[in-house]
């Protein structure tokens, strides 16, 4: 890989990350059920103590990297360290879009529903090529893979357990903190839409990403 191609792939990574963060922010703005159980905890914490959603995302994802290192020890690959700057950049994008750009309020339920649908269409559109590019792994996903491999537990069970834990924490925070429930109909819509949209996006963009990766 030439320096020019490496630079192009990094710029493409930043563009796709920016698009993913913006799409995720649309669902956060709608506030009728976030697209990731992780975000539900983030919104709860923000409403209770003021810690920004993107900042909490950075902290939790860095914790996921540390857990990977604790489990793998010497088997931990140095390139995995790049997960940390990646999630910091993602968290900064998330904070910018949510707190500095999309500062208006949505009062119509129809508009909230539209924002949720646009959020999942956007996530499908940007996550497909992001996964195909495969320059960096999202720390929460990487942690689940490491736990699955180390303790011989099916990956799907580990992933579902993490989501379930986030939902439980979010509900507890909502009840104890007196804030609204964050896992709602929008979350269910995402569960029905996102997987299909990601697969479609990967199918569409696969030839283009392969060309990018083969350029020397």
C-alpha cells in the first residue's frame, strides 16, 4: 500500500465515521428509542449528571479496549491500540452533531419517527462500507469477540448479553434518575431495519471498497 492510498483510506474512514455519527445523532435527537443500547445509557447519564453522550461513549469504549488487553495479555495486538483514537474521534463527532449542530427540538411524533427511519437508513449506508474497509474494529464488538474466543462462548450470546446489560442499566437509571425510558419503539424499528440495510449496503459498496484496497 502506497502512502497516497493509505491516506485515502484514512480519509474514507473519517468520512464514513462522520456519517455514522451523524446518523446515530438523528436517532438520539428523535428520542423515541435509540439505535444502540449503549446510547440509551449515554442519554440517561447526560440527563442525570450532564456528562455528554459522546464523552461517555469514549470512556466506555476505551474500557472495552482495556478489557481486551486484560484478557489477551501478550496476545493483544499493537494495532488494536488504534481503536482508542478512533472512538475518541467518533465521540467528538457525536458530541458536535448532537450538542452544536442539531440544537433544535422535535415536537411532532411524525418528525421523530422520520428522524429514526433516516437514522437507520444512514447507519446502514455508512456502516456497510465501514465494515468492508476493515481498518479498525469497534471496541465493544472487538471485546465481545475476545471474550467469545477466550471463554468459548458463542459470540451472539456475548453480544446479546452486553445489549441486555445496557438495557437493564438504562432502565434502572431512568427509574432512579426520574428521566424518560430510552429503549422504546425506535429501538425495535432499528432491530428490524439495520441488519438488512447493512447487508444491502455491503453488497452495493463491496466492489468499490475492494478497488480502493487493491490500489497500490
